[in-house]
C-alpha cells in the first residue's frame, strides 16, 4: 500500500504579532547619502550653534558636491581653518554667521572657500562622555 505525504507547517500557540510588520533593515546611508563619493562626516566642536540645536559632539554630514543656497549651513575654509557657518546672500551682501556673530563679505566671495554643505545633523540624546575632538571619516 502506498501513501502520499505532504509537508504541513504546524504552529503551536499564537503567531507572532510582529510578522505583519517585517521590513528591510533601516539604513541611514540609504536615506540621507545622495552622493557617497563626496559625503563626509565631521564631529562638531564648539558652541556657536546652540540656538540652532547643534552642540559639541553632534555629527555633521557634509556633501561636497552641492552648491550653497541661502540659509544653508556650510563648512568653509577661512584663514586656514574649517568652520561651520550659516550662509546668507542678500543682493550683493554675503553673510557668514554663527548663532551669535557674523562676517560680511562682498560679491566675489573672496576670503573663504566653500568646503561642503551640511545636509544632516546627528545628535546623541545622552551625554557623550568620551568625546575628545573632531573625527573625519570618508565613506
């Protein structure tokens, strides 16, 4: 006598309520990085942007392929230093500012070089105890 068999999955108990919510892993690179070869990460040091919610230890994602737009946060090279500034242009007057001070420049943008545009700020909500300075990492 021959018997036909078939495979049957038998579950014991209740199925997991999370099985209806299975998704792919969340990748911040997939969400925020539009130009991987020109994206850099800096850890911010300073207090000039506290009113904007940016404090020491925050990670800045910088895209070097973007052009600056009015009110963008940018990284500029000024007098040999890389600095975080807010860019504003009103007619012929260009202002580079923090939350507390500003530098005015004329039309030609002489005196500073755009290094990149800040696209994302990552903030830790816990005290960052081991922070010792700026770390630069390229993808």
